[in-house]
C-alpha cells in the first residue's frame, strides 16, 4: 500500500473544516491515502460530518502555528513548531521519519518554510528552498515561476540557485529537455534592475543552465522562457496579480450583462488555485506542497494529489541530484 500524504489539518484560514473536507475528497475522488495531523477531537468531529470516521488516519498534535505568524516571526515560532507539539511540526517529523510520503499545508508560508527546513532538512548544497509553480502560458505550455513566496529577501546567490531548482523542476515535471531561464526585471536589457537582480544576472550566465537573460512582467504568461526566476516577494506579487487579473476579467465581463463565455471560464479554471493545488517547495530532502492560505476543500484535495504525484515520481530526490554542484558563490 502506498505511503499516505500528511495534511496539516489545522493550517489555513479555514482549517480544519476545509482541510479535513479536502482530505476526504482526496481519498475518495483522487485515491490519495491521507493522514490528518492536528487536534484529534476537532478532526474527528469533521470526519464524522463527512461520514469518514475510521477511513482516514489521525495523528494528534496539540498546538497550532497561527496564520498571523509571517516572515521573521514565523522563524521563532518554527523553533517550537518542530518540537512535536504543533500540527505543522509533527507533520514535518512524519516526513523526515519516512512515515508519510509528503506534506500538504495551507498554513503561513513563512512558518511552513521554516518548519520544513528545521524538521525535514535541506538537500545538500541548498542555501534556501524555493516555491515553484507552473503557470499556463499563451504559447500553450507552462512557465515555472520560482520563487513564488518562500524567501522574500534572498541573496543573489540564492536567486541564482533558485534558477537551478526551477530548471530541474521544468525538466522533471514539465518534460522540457533543455529549459531556458529568464531573470525577472524591469527591462530586458542586461544590467537593468535593482542591486539584487543585477548581481544575480552576473551569476546566472556561468551556471549549468540555458540563461535567456532578463525578462519583464509581460513575459510571465507569454511563454518567453520555460523558467522565470525572482525573489519570493516579487514572485508572490506576480502570482497573486495573475490570479486577481483573471478574476477581475471575469467580473468585468459579467458586468456587461452578457453570459461569461465558456472559453473565458476555462481560462479562469487554468489559473484557479483549485486547479494547480499549490506550489512545490523545492530544495528539501522531502516533498512539501504549500497551498494558498484561503484554500477550500477542493484546493486541498488537489494539493494532496499533486503531493502524491511529486512523491511517487521521486521529484524531490531527482531535483536534488540535478543540484549536486558546488554552492553558488
């Protein structure tokens, strides 16, 4: 029997009601074995609501990392979170022990990243993990956006390494044999951008990847490159802007009084978090998928399926193998 995926039942704006519901859907509709981690009493009440008591394993964890814990605050919280008392910390331990194949959490991204680093561990030579998400493009394929929110203030060396992680992800998940990498900036000309971008732009050409050069915001969905690398602050703004723009377009069309074209609904579906489930946290020794904090049950279910597929494909280990190079300096 395949190993289950651990779900941080208490994470997210709507946990455990939505996270438990998502876990039930993942099991029943996607065939994903799941273990729910969190306050057992609350979890079992939700399982009873879905008629699923006894169908899904429950691992008790008394404490919860608040959604309000962000950035540096999450780091201090994470120190206690991995001490076997919080749902997130216990789930990370299960991954490290090999009891589960992967972790899904809709909790605070900063806390998830910090807990994963401490509780699961970074892959060899990795300076800092990064969130990768494949965005559909107008060219018909997808572009990997990395970092989509794990590290807001990385060093240039970290950004350069994010490019290696993203290129490996494009090879393994998207099947791109020789992915091109673009550095997100405010102009396509070399030397454009802030200090971080300019320094990263000096490091990328000497790495073992196909560096396209600088790309701009309008290139994100155009398929200009297979990977777009940036810092986590900018990447998260880009991701939320894409999602928001699609919703705004649907709303504006609806305000005309006309029925929303089916094709436009399909576009919205492509960029809906319910479709992609979440972002893969790359650079760890285990598989972690971070779902949107506002995730509902359907999104959690999809995140569980994504985590299962990544774990079954050995993507985490294979990304680590591709990164078996000397640290960027």
